[in-house]
């Protein structure tokens, strides 16, 4: 990989796309949102692999619950 800004991920764009996808419809399970995000980002032909980590602070006496999903083309 070249050490050039053009070779990097546009994290602002990725965050915006993730937020828009999350807001597009209600989901009950973090696993479903993680799968939807992975599918969305893998649809970009420049992306060869994706790892999504989602945390949700919903339970008392815990920091968070989390789901991690990794996929590659």
C-alpha cells in the first residue's frame, strides 16, 4: 500500500454512511445492524475486508454489550 492520503479510508464518509444506514430502519438486534453494515461496506469494490464493532450501553452494572463481526471478500 502506498503511503499516500489517497490510499486511506475516508473515515468521515464511512461514519456518515454507517449512521445513515443505522437510522434507515429500526433493528432489535446489534447482530442485524452489524451484518447490514458489513454488507454495505463490502459492496464497495475498493474494500476487501471489514470489521465492525458495535457497543450498546443498556444493562446496569456493565460497561456495555458488544458485537464484533469480520468478513472478507
